[in-house]
């Protein structure tokens, strides 16, 4: 259950990271509220997950999910470049997440 909560927390981290772009410097009320709500949900779920997971592993996986998800959505939603080097680095992060899961 802790790994599931951590995964969902990571998805909400992606939500608030991408949401920051849409707040336009926190000047747009609805995106700002949704972004802050995503931040809170992400942190609460991370906290619950860390009750049963090592903090180093949990935090690294949480930020890894957020990093990979945000980078991929940046490519698909925001037109950021999808170079081979960038995709290779994303693959390395995914490998690290899998490694941490297997080692936990």
C-alpha cells in the first residue's frame, strides 16, 4: 500500500509542477488553487508512504516520478524538445527508480 501511495503522490507532484506553468506566476486563480491543492495532496500522501518506507528511498522515488512525469508532459503539452540525450537521461532516472524499488 505504501508504494501505491508513493506512486499517487508522485503523480500529484507532476500535477503541481506542470500546474506552476499554468498559474502564470500565481496570477490566475483557478490554476493556482489546483496547483496548491496538488502540492498539499502530494505531500500528505508522501508522508503516509514514508511511515512504512525508508525516507531516502521514498523521497528519491517521489522526486523521480515527478521529474520523469514533468519532463514527459513538458514534451507533450508544452512543446519542449525531445532530444535523444534528454530521453536517455529520463530513461536513467526510470532505471534508478526501479533499482530503488527492487533494493527496498
